[in-house]
């Protein structure tokens, strides 16, 4: 069982930066690939970025490539999403999620086993 807690959201002007954190508690953080998703009002929840267990392989949706960076710190059981050059269209609730990948390859589009409660990011124009 893994519990995920996001933090770091807030209100920022366009062009600004935020760093989201997702702290994991419970057993086996290193067993899980991690993903960040976002859901804007009236829209579906979409994949934003993902990182495998080793921290070597990362994936991004095209709209954030070059602006967002996902990373993880095993010693702190935390995954981060550094968001730069923010745009109003990045406004959404951001969620982190964990995918157990000890016996399978990381699939960013696959099923995630645990989810956090979300943190609001609002980018003003």
C-alpha cells in the first residue's frame, strides 16, 4: 500500500515556474514508476509526464516537452515536476500516480495503482 500526497500548487503568472512534489509513504517506493496527470475543468484527466523506477526513462506529453521536467529522489520517496514557462492552458488539478513495475515494463498509458488527491495549479494571463 502506497499513499501519495501532492504539494506545491498555486497561482502563478504566465511565464512563471512552479515545482510540484509528490511524497510517497508506505512500502516500496522503488517498486513503482511514477506519473503526473492533470485535469482541467470539464475535461478528462490526461497524462503529463512519467518516470520509471530507475529514474532514467522519462516520458512527456508533447505540449510540455522542453518546459516540464520530472525527477525522483529515492532517499526522500518523492517525485517532482518542475514546471517552467507556464501557460494559461496549463491550469488544472495535477495528480501524481504510482504504477507497480517490478514484474512488468513501465507503461505510461497503462493502469496506475495509486493516486494522490491532487493539487491546483492556476496560471494567469
